[in-house]
C-alpha cells in the first residue's frame, strides 16, 4: 500500500528540508540582539562594566540532519558581535547545534521543527583582543543561557515552508467549518534520510506503520487513497464559495473561404440580370467570441485506465456569443452588355458605379444553452496552485445556435461552431480533489518554486505523486558566486571565504547555494571551515 493505509502519506527527503531552511536563512529570519547583565547588585557607576550588548547574525544556512524517531539536528553557524566594558567591540564565530522534534500542528495545519535543546559547539574570537580564559568560560555560560532562551522560548519553532504548510482547500469561506478536518497525524523519520507524515482527514482510524521509503530518488512524495479524493471533493463542493462559473472572451484571425467572395459576386450578377458586376474582397477577418460556462449540478466521476477520469451527470449552463467581421473591399460596375462577353462588344461596356471600403459584420451569434453531457472525460492534473484537480478534456454535446441567414458558407459556420465548442470545453471549471500539495506557486518569504521531474501514477486504489522542487530565487540571486565552493577532484566542499579555496584549481571548482546538495552528492565537508557538517 503506497499510503500505508493513511488517507494521505507524505515523504520529504532531507535535501528538500535543507532547501526550506536555506529559504529561511536567506531572508535573515534567524537573528536576534539584546543586552545581558551578568552581575547583580553593583553600584550604578559600574553597571556599564557588567553589561554585554549582543547581536547574533547567522552567516550560513542552517543544516538539517535527520536522526532517529522524530529527532532532528539543526546546525547553525553565526557571527556574534558583543559590546563589553562600556564600548569595547568583540567579534566571535559561533557554531550551534539545535535539537528539535519534527511535528505537525493539526490546529494550524503546519509541519515544523519544535526546538527543545541548544548546545554551543564552538565559540572562537575573531579579533585581536586578549581575554582571560575565565572570561571566555563565563561568556560560554552566558550565551548558552541566551541561546537556549531564544530558540526554545522566543523562536520555539522553525516552519518547513515547502509542503504541508497548510491543507486548506481553495475558494472556501473563512470559517472553521470550511477547513479540511485533520483527525490524525503521525510523524516519523525513516533511515535518517526521509521525514514521513501520515494523515487521516475525516476519521481518526488506526493506520499501518510509517515504515517504507517511497521517494525513489525524488525530494517529495505524496500517496493518496482514491476514496480520500472522493471525500475531499464532496466536502469542497458542499462548502465552497466558488460558483463553478468561468467567464471567457477572445479574438482570433479567421481563415477565410474564398468561395464566399465568388458567391456574393455571382448572386449580384444574377439578380441584376447581368447588368451589375461586382468584385468583392474580404480582408482582416476576425472572430470575437466569449461567454460564461457554469457547472450547475455535482457531477459523478470514476478513475479509469491511465490518467483518465470518466464523468457523468455533468450539467452545464452556458451563455455564448460569436461575431465575425471583416474589412470589405467592393467595386461595382455597370455592364451595359449584360451577359454578352466583353471581348465581342464594339464599345467600352463597363462603367464604374461605386467603390465600397468599410468594416462589416458577416455573422453575429448569441445564445444560451443548458447542456446535459452524457459522456465526458477528464485528466488528473495540478492546477496553477498545485491542487490536484480533474481537467475536462472531452465532452459530447451540440451547440445549435438560433440564427438567421449569414454571409458565411456552411463549411465556415460548422468550423466556427466547432471552435466555440472547444473553448467551452476548455473553460469548464476544474473539479478540486485535494488541498495544495506543493507550495511552489506561493510567495514564501519572497521565494517561489517550480516542480520538476514530476510523475503521476494511478493504481487501482491509490494515486501517487513524486517530484523535485527548484527554488527559483536560489538559482538567480544577484550575487557573484554561491556561498560554498567544492573541489570536484578531492570531493571536499568549503565556505567561500575558506583559505583552502584559493588552492583549488579553477577547473575543479563548482559552486553550491545549499550545502546539503553537495553532501548528498558525496562531497565531504571541510574540517576547517565546515567542521561538523556531515550526513549521518
């Protein structure tokens, strides 16, 4: 079972979790400053000597390492700037290890790390002021207290903004009754590589274990029961504020049938008994079209072979219009010889009477239809907000416009109605089957994403989606080089400012924005500048 008997099973690879924290880092989110007084009861004139002003700025993105059960290690490198002794600046490099639990908050429907322990791994002076060892030990004690307080009581949690940020359905009222219920959530770390989340929506029923990795080299995996999709659709349909209606309009160039011009000129010739002769040309022929398409009743659907969904009881209400117009150029002559050929008449028998040059409507259609579609087919797809939806691709119906005679040939009229029918099918509103599974279209901290290498698999009971995610802005930030430089020959990665980078042959250099991507490709962290960064 690809869902382990949950309504929905989600698995996130370590690489994606590290990309998410890289987003948090690049926004400058993890930083704090303040003042600490480590001696009490001294005279006011000496208070300045007992206070430390501090400011912590993270200088490389946090690094996530999954451990056993739901335990997570988050390693943070930062720069700690102090003002001591009433004005003496001191700079230190600091390495932190933050321990957290991976958890899902059902109330706010959010996947996050809940921080419970902070440890200073190293605190290194980076300026020339000489300080007594006891003073440095005291600083260690002070900042252990400060960092524990900040991470455990102020920051508390770090959200994972790439998936399961919110399980809200689109176009729903803003009230508790319209939020997709989450009855059960289980979280587990698998093989120290994958964060697995099992979710039941409508019933807190016991499920199978979360064991078994299904990501198969992809960063994100979703497995959903087909019955879950039916349940979510019914919940959405009964509560959505969306009126299941779409408006559309457009304009397109029309391929013109030259027989129309000949027919118009021939008709003029016959009606006038051959004395009036015309030469007609139509140019810049345009079709203006549009209308509304609305689903008025809840359709029924079933999954069939491949990615095809069969729909029944699909009832549409449409209000449509179409207008064909053209620039008409016409010359009208008096032929004094009527049907006698000009070449055998001894006089000049053609007298120009009139030249016409104007925009003219050739056809105007406007009608509304109630369509009960017996046979319709759709496909499972992601919409622009990454909800799983059914997009209608085929529908069997007829548009019989009530119209009087037109200047168009029957062939042109049939092509026009076929074109309008295709637009109607395109504009049938999507049928929503899931919340937004992947938040790539949402602006998160100023970042957006793109899904790539996405696969959609349908089996008799479940639907499986696996994909990779590219953070667009981490590929296009206006910086000269990434923060990490790796040696393709030695397979070691360094911080950009590491002295050893200068010794790397330029032909062997490769840059990374996210350190985990290099480590997952079997690069080793430099023991000088990235000590402690490794994958368990």
